[in-house]
């Protein structure tokens, strides 16, 4: 059996930037998990003594706090900066963009629609930049639009950076049919497009597909969903310990892709483990 990597996979720009920041600031702590990959978070803890805070109340004077790639709510950031802690913002620039769009559009009197997961930290952060929180709406399906009541006649829409562009287009089309003025901002990250397209292409030609990444990662789950459309034997794993030899019996070509928070060292371990099954 041969192993073939997708043409685009793994760490995106925002994650590479955040990891570099964490490595540069030894003995710091992150506000929330820096990225959606526990193995990489453990490496930063063990090699660079980068800790983790989940509550603002735990932050101490003179701490160095790194803001996670997904960003945090506006008021949390404001409160952190008001404390005697050093704040290093590692929010991905592609996440900062929808934050600023929501801030600007809501000030200009637009109702806000976000295509994304309401429980995702990125979406919570973006939502917080709306002037009127009761007029910032979050949906996942076009049919959800019928359940909404917008306070304004004009609407601005953004998307979680890791969502499928096809689904966003469906939502935008449904929104335009029901409203006279709609401002559409394409905030889905290019790296997400490239990784999804590469995964889609590779999954069409392989017998088995392995998607590597955090199971709580939105972009990794999207990759797995895309691969399943073309290859029924597609599996989502976080590291090599989750591989099962039975997956590869009588298979000739194994495809591999990885989420934007998956480091190269984990990908290499997975490849080596798969090759050991031959």
C-alpha cells in the first residue's frame, strides 16, 4: 500500500504565527487553548513552559498572557488589558477581520448575521463586537433565516473562517431573496479553501483516507466530512495511537490530510505508523 499526502494540508498561517509567538514567550500562559490540538499544547507546555488559563479571574499580576488564535470576546480582552498583565495578541488576522467588520457594520446600523457554530470560541469573539447583541444572529442552515427577526432593514453577513463556502453561498442566496439590502463579506480563510479542495481531490482517488487533527476542531471536522463524500473509508484521528491496522487491509492507496492546527511531527508519526502496517 502506498501513502499519498494532499497537495495542501496542516498548519495554516495563523497557527504557525501563534505557535511562534508562544515559543518566543517562554513561561507565558494562553487564554483558552492556543489552538485545537492537545498534543501540540502539551509540547508547548513541556518544552516552553506555556501554561493555560480558562478563567480571567485566574490571571495574576505580571503574567504574560497570549490570546488564542480564535480570539476572545471583546470585553474579556478589555478586562485583560486593564489588569497588570502583559497581553500578547495571537488572534489570527483572518479572525480579526470579521471582528472588525461586525464592529463597523453594526455601528452603521446593520443587523448582523454570522454563519458559524454559536459555541465556537471564534464565533463568540466575533459576535461580541456587535453594538446590539440582540441583533447579532448566528445560524448554520439557510432554513434558520426564517426564524430570525432583524431590527434593521439592512443586513451584513460574515462567516466563521473554517466553514464551507458552498453552504455560505446558500445562506447568502436565501438572505438576498428575503431582504432588500445585504452586505456580504467573504471571511472564509483561503487556507481553508485550499485544504478542503485538496482533500476533496485526493479522497476521490484513494481506497482509504486519514484525516489528522483535533476532534473539537471545526476545520478538521469539515475535512473529514468532505472526504466521506468521496471515500466511505475515511477516518478522523488525533494521532498515530488511534490508527487501526484493519482499516488498511486490502487497500492499495492511502490518502492523508490534516487540519490547520496539526503539526508536522504528528503527521510524520502517523505516516510512519501506517507504513509499519505494510
